[in-house]
């Protein structure tokens, strides 16, 4: 029964945590006497203690007669003192016996005085029956109470009643409500026990469950013999409701048909057996509160006074604001009382902190402060991509080839983890011109900064801030999008951006504005401002304005040039616009005596990029040709019918992979000899930022690579031709294509080697050259997918030779 009702209460109150427990039964957990005997009495006995057989009476006589006696009440119910008649003790109270002994000692033993107390009390046996853990005869000290008897019996089972315990004896029967002792209900229960009485615990009566916002949630028993009780009295058992007023009482019970029925109760209603009541707020809503969040020391909830505080009072202590706030704007997220729709209200945080502005706050407002990092994120690549409505796409896959391993499918891009960016992308797609001022910023799409916590908490804040933003671009220390109020001075926005850079040209600052008019056309006006007087405060800005600070013209270029190798003063040099190589050589002190200007390696980044693109393009064309061959589109040109098609495709794939992995050096053929440059100024190259010039020492070797028997470097011999170096390297291999052999000269140029029978071995080769003897590509030309790779192989050889020279000189 007990378990069934607990489960029923849990089913009716599923939100109550922890689950409800029956009240009062844990009281008996610590009332059991210790093992090995009954508990000793502590303290003096009361005067109304009724003596019985086997009680020990301690008597001390002082005066003319001095003696101390310990007398036990005998079977006849009396005690006997020397020289005195017996005293009747059994059935008398300690007060009556003391008075009798004191009177007779004073009368019959003149000059003496008696002191009477109880030494040891007798043991009584109480029979405990009913719903207890260990029913039976329980031995107890004579002064034990009903609670002692129940504790000695192991306590009341949870199926027993706490409010209808019967005590039966010679003097009649009484019913004891233990709630008066353990719960403080009105009444003084008689808990005394006398010898010959017995205790009976009947089964549990009707119970109700009280949960929710009460002091002591639990399952409580109704008064004995009743089927209902007032809600107020049961709430008193549970310690009362947590709030003094405004409570709601939801009852879950059963109707006449046995169905579960829910009803709202008034405080004066009656609870019936089996009812479960949840006490909750009458209106589950917060009143009079507002919240401070964002860039603050700790988000807090504050109370609002009768007149309503303002921003000044909320931010009176500047220590609640974390360092580096964005002072040009904060926002209040306000809930409209009628429509229950929230909207953002901007304010100037700097003016509020200085006492120059105020904004009354309403109930439910959330005051949000921004940080400098939050505002700088508005110009991040993630925001710029969202403004364009772009979504991440899966990585591009190379085409699959027959007979080759299939590539692993690219993992689809994960959905955007920042809800603010998703909201912005949807808004930008819906109205492309809404954020035109922010999209025209032209910020670099570099990196992927994480989403700040502020925009995770308030996703709708990002489009609002961009609507309120001013674009500040060009020569300022922190270009970006800065939210402002209407009529904000340019000086304040520049201060937030760190000020104008030293390279700014303040004589031609471009100012653009879109007048916000409810008309069909919104003209864009641009004005050039002369701000050399630095009167920035005179320029008043509005949201969606754009200010571009141009760079003043400078003769210095935007990057350095590096000189490595045989220079008198090698190193990194800055250059001016239009500076030539001869001028830079003069600044470096010229060349050393060991310099070999004919072998100069000059690299340029723009050339390297074009060469790298050429390698990639050739690899793609080669793979396309392989696909055509595999599909049978080029087999018509085959001269042999039994060639290994799979082997040819694998070889072509390996060649395409080599081309993709090849590293372009970006080498240009330039004249680096100062004497030649002085005689022929048309050869003097214009320098660009990032150029690298390496002048090696004069070499004494010629390198032979490719389809020769012993590739390697040979000592330079004056007047030797390519054919002689190839013979010195062991001669060409069987499948060498000597008609396409070429020479990479020290200056980076490529010329035919002249190894054909009619070419007489070619011209003499200077030191530091590279002789390349390629393989015969005719087996692959059978399918028509290789026309002429000599130029590509030449570029790879030139890049490899240039990178080798740079690596040697950089050691």
C-alpha cells in the first residue's frame, strides 16, 4: 500500500525532484536503544514519578544521626529504615514519599534531617503491536515514553499510522497523534507509559501529497478518523508555502468515476484522501527585473524601483564594465508590453558614462554592452561571406580515371555554427541593397574568426549593428564597420578606430551618404573633404555612411628586394617606385671578384604564380587526354594493337602528379652584369617588391641529367660541346630522344643541345650549364595525348636549377 501510494504520488507530480517521501517515519531511525541493554536515564527524576516494586530509594540522614542508605521497594511495596517503622512506597509519588520520610525523621530522630532521591529505577515491560518493525514485549526503564517504546520496537512501518496510535491499559484507552510531537501540530499529546499498558499501531489512514513551492514537500497523513482536511492545515504541516501570497494550488485527484481529475483549489478548500497538490506561483513571470549583459564583469539581474532606474544608475560603478568596451554604442533589448515583441534601442555608452545622456529603463529590459573585439568582428571574413549570401561548398574533386583508385568523396561542409551569420545571410539575400555600404568595404577574405559569445546569445543583434554601422576604410589604424548613433562626430569614430594612419592624405577624404528617405530612389552622394585642419568633429555621421581615407603618394614601394650571394653588401633593401637593378647593385657596393653574373638567378612572385598555373594547367590537360584515351576516342591513331593501355595510363598519371607537385621558381632571365647594364640601359630591369637576386660564385662544372647512362656533374672543359659531355656521362640510353635534348644555360635560357647527326654536337657550353636528354615520348604519342612536353620539362628543369642555386647561396 505504501509503495503503491508513493508511486501514485510520483506519477501525479512527475516534476517534483527529489520524489516525495512520507513524512515522520525517519523520526524513529535513531530512537532504538543501543545493543546490549537499555539506555541509561539522564538527569533528575520528576517529583510526580510514581514508585513501584524494585525501585531503589537513596536516603541520606544528617545531623545527630548520620547514615546513608540505599533501599529497594520490596514486594509488599514498602521500605524500612533502622529505628523507624516501614514506609509505604509503591503507588506513591516521589514527592509524597520524600515528605513522609523527612517529617518522620525530623520528629522521631531529633536533631536529624533526611534527603531522599531515586537511585535506580525499575524495568517495565510494554507490549507493542501492529505496524511496527519488531512487534512484541519491549523492556524499558520505568520513565520511558511512547516514543521510546516505538523506537525499541524498531519504529513504525510506513504502512502504519502516525496519527492514531492507541495506548491501552488498566486506566482505559487513549489515541495519540504523533504529529503533535514531531510536526508541531496543536495539542499536548500524552506520551507517558505505565506498567501494564500496551501500544497498538493501526494501519495507515488517508494521506495527501504536497509538492512544489512549500517548505517541506512530502506525503502527509490526514487526522485520524477523517476523510478530508482543510488545505490550510495540511499546508501548515508542510511548513507553509514559500511565498506569502500569489500562490496557485493545482490538485490532482480522482472523480466519482475513478478518473484522474485536475482542479484549481482555493486556500480554504478541503483535501480528500489521495489528493496531490502542487503549489506554484500564480503567474510564472518575473516582475520588476532587468538584466545587464555583454561586455561586463559578470552578467547580473537587477531590480527596478517604482520610478524605474536609468542607465546612469545601472552603470554608476564603472568597474561593472570590462576593459576595452566599445563606447560609441550599447543597446537595450526591450520588450513591448502590448505586442510582446522585442526591439533594439541604441545608446551612446560614452556619453552615459560621462553623465551627458540618459535612458529610462523598463521592466524586462536587457542592457547589452559591446567590446572592441565584437565590433571588429563585423569586418571579419565570416561576416563578409554572409553579406554575400555565400555558403560553404564541398571541395572540388579531380576526375576519376578508369583503372585508377577512386578518390575519397569530399565531406560536405558542416552547417554554420553561428546563428547570427545565418540570420545575416538570409537578410542579405532577401534585400541585397540593405547592406550595400557594408559589402562595399572590400576587406580581405583571410582567416575564419570564431563567432563571439555575444552573437551566440543575441543572433538578431548582428543585422541591427550593420544597419547602424559606418564604414571606415583606407588609411586608419583599424578599418572596419563601426555602429554609431545619428549625428555622431567623425572624431569619435576615428578614436574608436585608433585614429588616422601617418600615411593618410587628409586633403582628399571621401565621404559617401545615402539619404534615408521614403522615396522610390535613394541617391548616393559623394564628397571630397579637406581635413588637414583635423577638425574631425565638424563632420557629423549617420548610419550607413562611408568614409574612405586615402593614402598619400609615397616614393617608397610596398615591399623589399633581397640580394644574396656575391655582393659586397648583400641583404634586404627597400626600393622606391621605378628603381632599376643597376641602382640597387650600386647601393649594394657592386659584385665581388668571384661573382658569376652570367649565372644570376632572378625570381619574381608574379612570374612564379604564372609558372605554377602553367604546371597545373598542363597536368589537367594531360589527365583530360588520358580520359579520352581510356574512352577509346584516340585509339584510331594507334599504330600498334597490342600496347598496354593500363600501363600507359598509369605512366601518364604519374607524370601529371609530378607536374602538380613541381615547384615553380618564378625565374626571369635578366642581365646582372653592371658593366653590360651601363652599356645597354634597355636591359636594366625595373624592380618589384619581393624580387630576389642571387649571384653565385663562378662554377667549374656542367651537369648532365635525363636519359644518359651516368647522370651527374662533370668538370667544365673549355670549348666542349653537349655531345662531348653526354659521352663523358656514359652516352645516351636506348630510349633517349637526342633530337629533343636541350641545354639550360646559367642565366636560365634554354637552347637546343644539337645532338642530332646533322647538328655537329651544338655550340660550346659555358660553366654552370645543365644538359637535359629527355626520354622518347613516341609510345605515348600513339594515343595522341602527348604532343610536346619538352617546353614543360624545360621549365621544370629551369626551376629546379634555380632553386638549387638559391639553396646553395642561402646556406
